[in-house]
């Protein structure tokens, strides 16, 4: 009998490689459930989950909501644009008000790094971090590694490069932790202005030339340029970024091996990835989305046992 | 802890053979019948039944494994966490005669969960239950087996353990385990 070592999923940094394996094994079973004629199980029928989103999200929120509904949980949705947050209520008050209505789990996205960690010290409900600012996005990293495992058989020993806006990316940080815990080699690649200053201390390789990075790797995880988080100019223009860091089919064909292409979405077609590359057989972008539901079902199922 | 052998491997072989003949009486050539073993332990019984049927009928009866973890009613109410097992049902059960197979029938709750889990794969024409051991007077639910290897009268504090060579046990054996009073 195995269980998670944590009560909340705040970040990949806090969990063990065994936790990740347990989540993967449970997700394998949920993936099987999702391929049945009836894609629903009654496991969480006595649990109410609040999806609290203080920041915009389409994919992650839909994926969580679907995962919750397929586990038969009751779901309430909350987004800050239509709430009392605008009237000046604090985060803790907002969440405590939701919990007073007998909610068992909170899935939260917030623009401030550490917001879910703060909450976890003050409330009893299980918390799943669905992205906190530029810090972590654990379920995304889990589904990315799960998708690599599905495509290549194993994550250990694989060479994975994360390309693009590393500085503003929570996906990058969570991915680095997850991949390293699973035994992969990690490289980051991007313009120097978009690489955090002390990134080497995390034990990752740094490469500035995207062609060399692609030649090195087995898997390339391409990130979006997060213009909404950039308060200053980090590169002269999007066109110039595309010229130096955009990946197209020609580049993939020129490699002497097959690499796997990933993207956490949303894709800016023609910026970091050309359409022919995003839609090529190299890409597992839609598999990532599919696996996202199974991974989130596994996380919610395993955390629900820790109440 | 006391361990008493209640069925040895020769008896177990005879028991499986008898259950197979009873199945053949009801299912004929198994053209519309499938076997579903309940994970984790019913799977070994299902494999044994399939193997024995193959040696009698000369054909492989479709056999799958059903995991009931996500359908259990004691999720979050038990001391030890539940761990999911693989489900492998690579055939349609719509309109089929399904034989659910498990090693020990005790409270009946696993079987209830299995009925739920099975329905997700379609609507079977008929469902039967085969168990090696039926523990008497212990049911929480109105569930009765169609085919029984042996009835066992046991105390609540006792446990019935079925061991298989496939699980690295030295022999196929069925034990009645009694925990010593402290």
C-alpha cells in the first residue's frame, strides 16, 4: 500500500521521486478509465472541490474540472474577475469563506509565487497548486514527464531541452525539478535575457544556440514567450526572436535523429513553433493535453486519501 | 499467529477442475461467455480457470482483469490507502455472459464495486460469480456466489489466504489464519 508523502501538491520541489512514480502508476489506470465507454468513476463522490483561479486559464481549468467531474466530485468554480477580490477582500478571507461552505479541496492558480504555500499554513483543506506566478506549475510538469514516459518508455537517461522564456516560466522550473528527480538530463536554451541569472545552480546545462540544443536532445519542450509577464523589453522584436529561436519543420528534418516536440500551450504559431512543426509527427502536444486529465485525476485521487 | 491449511494443492486442482465442469454445464462452448478476474487476487484464479478450460475445451475463453479500486465504498474510510491495479478488458461485454471470479467472498463489498466497475464496459446479458472460498455468515450485502469451491465457517478475526505459485509461493495452498489474542 503506497501513499503520497505530502498533503498538498504545492510544487514538484516538495515531493519525492516515489511520489511521482505513484502518481504515474495511478494515472496509467485513470488513462484506462478515460478510454472506456463510460469515462467516470465514483471515487470522490463525497468530496467538493473549489477551483479558485485568480489568473486567467483555459486549458488547466478545463482539465482540472474534467478530472474532478470524472471522479464524481462536486465542483465549484471561482474566478477573481467576477468576485469580491475586486472589492478588496484578502486571499485568506476569500478562501476561508469558500471553505466555510464545506469544501474539501482547493485547486488554486494565483499570480503571486508562494500563494498556495501561504494558504497551506492557514487552512485544513488539501491544496493543489495550478500555477503560482513564475514559481511552479506541478501538474503541468507531471503530465509533461508522463507524456515523455509514454512516448519514449522512460524518463531516466533522456536528454530534455526547455527552450524559450525560462525567466517567466513556472512550467520550466517545475519541469526541471520533475525531470531531474526522474533521472533525466536537463538543458535550458533561450536568449540570455530570458535565462535566470543563477540557473546553472539547479544543475542544468545552458545553451544559447537552439540548433545545438536540438542536436543534443531527445525531447524539446518549447515554451511560449509570456509577453503579459514581461514588464520590459527582453529582445528587440518577436520577429527577431522567431529568427533566432523559432523552430520549424526544416530544422527538425535537418537533424540526424528523431526528436520529440512538446509545448505546454497555448502555442503562438509562427513565433516559437511554426505550424508545420507543431502539426508534425514529432509533436506530442495533444497527447500532453489528453494525459493532463489522467494526471490530475491521479493527483486529486491520491490527495483525497490524505485528508 | 496460527496458520491452518484448509485446502492443499491437490485438492485445489480438483476444486478448480470441478468448477470448470460446472461452468461448462451452464456455458457450453463459451461462445458468448467471458471471464473477469477481480484484481488483485482474483486474477490468479481467473488465469487458472482459463487454463483448465483450455485443456478441456481446446479453446481460450476471453479473460480479463477488473480493478475495483475507484469504485469501492470504503475509499477514504479505511486505515490503509487503496492502491489501484491495472484493468485489462480487451473485449466487449455488451450482451455477454460474464463470470466474475475472485478468490475469497467475505463481506461482498468488492463484488458490489466490481458490478459497478463492470457496467462501465457495457451491459452484460447475465452475470455470475465464481469464488474459491465462501466465508459463511459474513456478508454485509445481499450477494451470493453462483459457483463455490468450498464454504468456510470462520471468525471475523480470522483471515483466509489463497497462495499461488505465480506469486512465488512454494505451493498452491489455501490457509486459514488466526491472529493470537494479545
